[in-house]
């Protein structure tokens, strides 16, 4: 997240792969709880990849759980997801 004391973020259209990795890593590590960290990572990935929505999920056996999303709000379980 951009704060007045931090330098301006680069234009996502000109971000190089190493910059993108560092931005995603910084977003992930700057947050404490898993849900906040996963949402921050999803938001950065959406910006870097020019996606409308990115969702970070965890896989444990046959179970998949959404950890965070680039957009606020709940996912409707009645809808099919990829």
C-alpha cells in the first residue's frame, strides 16, 4: 500500500518480472494474518497481471479454501469457479 513516506509505485504496465516478484513478496510479508496477507498478494498479482480478480486458495488433500481475494466480498458458492 502506498503511504506518503514511501516512493510512488511504478506503472504496472512497465513492471519487470523481478520487480513484480519483489512487489508481490513485499505485499505478502507486510501483513500479519493469513487472510490479509493473501488478499494483499492477490491485489498485487491482479495489478501486475492486469486481471480483474485474483483469488489465493489453499489446498489440503481434497479440500480447497479461499485464503484471500483481490476484490472484497464473499464468493457465491452457488456459482461455478475455475
